[in-house]
């Protein structure tokens, strides 16, 4: 045991929890959740992470870190026309889809075949509104916001993972000193509240399916890639099925999907956590312990966010999604042949289009896939059967043989 093990776990938990809690608050407001339902949401999702990370890390002796779906909660926050009951119904459907994906390998392969450009375009369309909202806080509250943006840019030079957290903590302190925060809430223990689900076609296609897709494409697959990059060989099916199962268990208490972490996991899977790869799994139990603390005091944390200036909450949410937006756009525009489809997916999703009671994320993904499919058909029709293969095709074929 080294001090770096609990230290890495603590940093990872702080980055995952403190950096994106504002998004859960925004998502809860979008579906008209009460303060008790919001506190239950935070508590339930933290408890799910405690079980998933603690058990999986111990069972497989790997630093398997779970997190809530940040793109998923951004999707919920960007939605409109849904109630908390609709959201819980969508959470259950998305969780069952994750469970089925983990249990049946063909589903995992099918999700992996979704064009990364189109999926990333959809993800960028979901989060771009939050980043734009953060920029708009400058004109709304320049005295508070401008120094915090300068702080973010400065801290980001040395520690990007903690830059958003620094803005949240120092922004709250500055707001309190300036008298922008009234009476601080009294400490309170969390309580779980059951919300009856409501299932509808609009909720399934407008929330559940997009939530499932962004959780799989941008979270679970990335989480597996992080583990493999550090020399581990995790079994995808059992991990996805396990997180999907506890997503379903926690959904009636208001929790959205949980999944394999990517950014938080990278803090725990590298040599900074422990020089011996066989010992890094110890970060999992410590990570689980810290999330247990967050679960116990979830009600107090939600109440604290309720008294913070709205401009500060919007700024933190936007800054937390700045890196995911940049990453999504870089993937969406990487291939020249897919750019029109990816930009279409981005534009339709960002437009907020609601058709037949279904939200814009679904239509953005559908539009991108349709355009990409038509482009593929056109390219095949233009190709003549007798054409000789290009040199690049021969090189690609040889590369595939080597792999």
C-alpha cells in the first residue's frame, strides 16, 4: 500500500463528483424534480458507483472505476417536455438495454459499429448548449464570472483535471464573501425517494435510446479503452452487464445510468497510482469509500448548490463539458468523407428539434446515419466492378493482415 493509492482515488472521485454535480442539478431542474428527488438522485447514483467500483475492482483485481454518464446527464438537462416520472421510466429502459448489451455480445458489436463521426456529432450537439451558456454568463455577471474564467485558464495549464473544481470551490467562496449566498443549509443526511416510472414512446425514443447510445459509445467503450491502454484485459460483457443491472436497481430512486469511467479511470489506472499494475486495483475500494461519503451527504450538497448564484452553476456546467465538446468535435470531423453526416447530426441535435414527442438527440443521430448511408450507396454505385484496386487499398489490406 502506498499513499498514492488513496490519493489517486480521492482525486478521481473529486473530479468525477465535484466537476459534474452541477449537471445533475441542471438535469433535475429540466425534468422538474423536487429537491428531495434531486437529493435521492445524487444519493442513489453514488451508491450504485460504490457497489460497482468496489465489487468489480475486487473481483477482477483491476482498477475498474465506475462513474455516472456525464454526456447522459447533459442530454437530460438539454431535454424539454419531460417530467421526473418520464425520466425514471427512461432510466429503467436505458438500464435494461445496457444489461442486455452486456449479456449478448452481438449487441456490443452492433453498438461498436455505429459510426464514431455521427455519434460524436450527436454528443457535440448535446453539450454545445451548455458551453455557450457558460459564455453568456460573462455578460450576465461579469464581476463574478471573469475572474473565475481567468482562474480556470490558469489552473488548466498545470492540472486540467482540477480546473473545474477550482472554479466551483473558489467561486462559491467569492460569492459567499460578496454576500451573494444567504443562509447556508444545515447538514442533513440523505434519504432515498421512490419515483414511479412513466413509460411512453416519447420517453423511450427521446430519452432512453439516446441515453443508452451516449453511455455506450462515449463512456463504456472509452472506459474499456482506458483499461486496455494501461495493459489490462477486462471482460467487456460482465462489466457492462453489472453496471447496467445496478443502473436498473437505482433508477426508481431517480438515478440515471452508471457506466465505466474514462477520465476518472485514467487517474487510477496509470503508474502514478501505483508502480505495480497488479496493485492498482486497490484504488477501487478507496474510490468506492469516497463516493459512499458523497452519498451520505448528498442532500446537503444538493441544498448547497440550490443557494449558489445561478451564473456560477451554469459556468461550472459549461466548463465541465468544454473538453468533451472538443473531443467530440475532433472525432466528428476527423474523416473528410463523414463530415457532412457528422455536422448534420450535430446541427439537428443542437437545434432542439422535437418531433412526434421525441427529442432532438434521436433525430440528430438518425439524420446523420441516413446521410452517411446514402453517401455509402452513392460511392458503391460510382465504383466500377473492373476498376483496379488503389495502392492505398492494397496497403490497408496488408495492414489488416498484420493486425
